[in-house]
C-alpha cells in the first residue's frame, strides 16, 4: 500500500517536472528564435506573425523529445501553445525595443509556465464539469 | 488490405516504442482500469507493438489484430509474456475475417485516430460483436475547447503522414456506427478519454 502510494507520488512528480521542463524550455527556445529572426526595424505585425511561425516550427522539431519522455497530448497541446505565444510576444517586443538575452530567456520560460498553469486550470474545469 | 496504411505503420514501427515511453507511462493507470473490464472472448484492435499487453488482466482470452506485420512482429515478444490466451493476427479493420457476433467485447487503444474510415471501421466492429456486447475504447480525439481545438486542427495535417489524426470526433463516430454510448470519461482535457458503448440487441 505504502509503495503503491509512493509510486503514484513519484509518477505525479515526474510528469509535473516534465511538463514544467518541456514548456519552459520550448518557451525560452521560441522566444530566443523569434528575437534572433526579427529585426527591430520590422513592422510589429510582421514581427508577431514571423515569431509565431518560428516558435511553432521550432516546437515541432523539439516536441518529439518531450513527447517520448513525458506524454503525448499532455505535452503537445501546452507546448504548441507556448511556442506560438512566446514567438508572437517576443517577436513583437523585438520590433519595439532591443531585449537582453536574459530577458528573452526568462520571459520565454515564464510564458511556458503560465500556459502550463492555464492548461491545468482548463483540465480541472473540464473534470469538474464531468463530475 | 489498405496498403498505404500498412506501409505507414510498418515504417512507424521502428521508432514507435521510443515515442510511446512517456505516453504509455502517463496513461498506464487509466488503461489498466479500462482493460480490467475485459471478459469473455475479447477482440483487441490495433495491437501495435504490444505496449498495452502489460496492462491486460491475466487469464483472459484475447485476439489482437493490427494492419502492420512489422508492428505485430515487435508485439510478439510482449505477447509471449502474457499469462492467458493471446492470439495475434495481421488484419485490416475494414475487412475483418471473423464471423458475425463472434466476440463478447471489443477493446481499442488509440486506434480510431488512425483508422482511415472510422465509421466503417466501427461498423465492422459492431458486426463481429455479439448483441449487447461491450465496446471499450481508450482514445484521443479532437477538442471542443478553444484554443486546444485550433492546436489539434493545426497539428493534424503535419502529423498524419507518419501517425494519427488529432481532431476526430470519435464519440460522434461511435454513435453514427450504431453503438449506444454508456459512458464517456475525460482523462486529459476533453481530448484523451475512455468511451464505453454497447452494441444494441
């Protein structure tokens, strides 16, 4: 009984940590890629769309690694959203002013964690409707 | 035999187990709970590389089918360790070679994201299922919730050449094939779910 409980807790921690790692990494990478591509002279809308496309493209390349370790839909959905949003936001910001590398990484990681929390909230909402 | 589907899954068999480690570990408790319902003569559709076999309750009488010989070749090692009757056969769900009403239950696991014609496939399952027989499904489907529905629509064309379609309405397809839905239980969002249905008498 105790070992079964321990196994459930260990499993829960593994996936929580995996979700956080996947989303923060993809958020950072997408934000970095968006700011690497976008030039501060670009129009804000072009920068936003380019950042979004870059983020989503990058997530498709990196996603299989995280999927294979931490889950299918539970990884794919938040990670794609993170990549899209981090790419959009940081592409747009880069068209407005220059950001430091650290700002981009921290901001991208934060987008990933926020998206993950919103996804958990949506999941909890759907389950509460079920019950 | 649908040759293009067979080729797709033969190709995917080489990296399928690598990709399935995380998903299978995550879904293990829910699959175990669903498969615990297995009783009587059971048809398991889309056996793949046999990742689900460790979740089968022991001592059952199961026929497992898959369209891909390469997938089943990998499944045979796991099948050999199963304590019970487990017969694996290469077969296309659209052309089931079993007599009418020959199974008490049909079980699927991440199957109807990939069957080329899901309603025809489900109708074929109803044919081989006894009247009143149970259909147990563990499936991922499309979503009705924004922005997840948008994400799944975007991913589907990118993914389906090597794997499943992400945006199918499998619950609606089960109803269209003539089954009566008994229970739908969402496991992750409204995307990963178990569906329990019966074949009407």
